[in-house]
């Protein structure tokens, strides 16, 4: 693979990682098997996956955890066309960039127990609730409903019905509602997500349309489809049952 390919994987995942070295887990999981290189990063709110088919250009290795800072250094390298490979040996990981080598020690394996396998997540979160929206329309709608409140974390309700996604948020007596067309044709459902995390995810997706899947229990969103070479998992937020304004909305 080239350095450009690996830098793209970094861009897809690193924003999800915790940079604080004192956090319980603050690294990025890396693994290579069956010709695929996988990177996974999480801050316990959103999980970012990047998967790249790299063939047999360098040896397979089991799941290891690496400090996010090393990936920041690699992302600053300029020679995108340089050949890139990875090797792991005796508690260290080596990033080969052309004739240069960046080496760092592996982090303790206290990373969450996640399967870096897209097929595993498809089995874990089977769902009939899947819809697609235009990326720019979705991004602008999130910005509009987010503008009325300074509450943190910002909670946005997603009301999904035939052909329409309605985004709503509340701040005291103020209510914002923006509707976005989508290709959904199932039963009406609603779910609650953090505007901050959804916005960050959208900023790291370059496709014109975004597919979102909701698991059968309405607890986890998958953005976009796991069949692609990158995707994100985002847990729903807990409802604030003390907010009468929210309880009255349908």
C-alpha cells in the first residue's frame, strides 16, 4: 500500500480516539489478517473503523494497540506515493515509509473488546431500519436544529417515516425542526443521537449520500454501511424524562 492509503485510514478513525494518555484506553487498535488491514478507534461514544485490502505485501499480525500520537506523526509525512508497510516484533510496531522507519512500543491491551470485522457487526446488529440521505442536506439540517441551543451535549431527535427524516431539538421554550427527504419506506421510528458526534462523522465522509442503519433495539447507529471500507458506530443517547417539552413531541 502507499502512504496516502494509510493516511486516509488515519483520517477516517483518529478523530474517534482518546488522546489523553491517562485515560483507561487511549490507543488505536490495528490488525492485519487475510490480506486486510484494520484500524479501530473509540472514545467510548463513537467507534470508527477503517478497512483496507492490502494483500500480502507485509506479514499478518494480531490485534495490537498503538498510541494516537504516532499516527499524528505519520499523517504529517509528505511523500504520499511512498510504499508503506507495517511489522510487529517483540512488543514494538514498525511503520515502514519508503526507506524510513518509525518505531514505537505497543500499548497495554486494555482496548475495549471489539471485533474489527464488519461481518461480525452485521450479525450483531441486524436491522430492517436503514435509510439514505443526501450528505449536504443532512449536514445543513443538523446545523440548523443545533443553532437554537447551547446545551451540551446537544441532543437531536430523529423521527423517521415514509420518505422523510425529521430532526428536532429543544431548549426550554424554543423548538427547532428541520425535515430532510430520505428513501425510507418502513414503519415510523424515532431515535436520539448526539449532534456533535453525528456532525463529526459526516465531516469525515466524502460520499454524496450517507446511509444510516439502526439496530433492531434502536440502540446503535451504523454510519455508513459496513460493507464499505470505513464505517462508524454511534450509541443512542438516554432520554431526558424530566423534560416535559421533549415528552410532548411525537
